[in-house]
C-alpha cells in the first residue's frame, strides 16, 4: 500500500538556525520558509536526491508543533510521510484493519498541495505517520 518515503519532518525551535545548518553546514538545497496557516506551521523543505526533510516551526500559539517543542525543547523527529496512490482507499483499508486516523478522518491539503492524513502514533510503534497522495 505505501509507496516511497516522501519526507521526514523535524520540529525545530529556531527555523532560521536549522535552515542555516542544513544549507551551510551540510550543503543541502533548502527552500524559502513557507507558512502553512491551516496546519499551524511554517515549513522549510530540504531537498535530497531521494527524499526531503521537512523542517517544521510553530506558526501561532495553537500550533501542534508548539506542543511538541514544549515537550522536546531541542526539537526532534515529528513524523514520517509515505506516499500512497489513493489516499481514500488507503484510509479505508487502514481503518478496517484497526488503525486510527487522526482528526475527522477526511484528507486535508498538505504543504505539498496534495491530500494528506495522519495516523495515530500508538498504532505505528510510537511514530506519527503521514500519508500523502502521490
């Protein structure tokens, strides 16, 4: 059902410093910051040959990333994202198998302008999983 790894998302307390580290220290190509008000985050994409790293920073007090950073002040891996061919079919199969879809269960448009869903970390060995329609 899952396809390739689309990205690994890392919550960061200082987006500018994290961007500089990936760009200047590691030599990666990074995007400009992109606010995502619907998700309460600002993102920077680190482009790699085979995938991406998504740097996440809170956008506003209600941001889910703010809560994550309150518990992990230095930042850390927030989620992994896998591509699926049909997000609704994937959702239905996962729910039939007992996996919990977060939110109302309906796909939202993610930072890549494609439908996404998040799966409960307790169902995936403590890892928050995002599915993105390819």
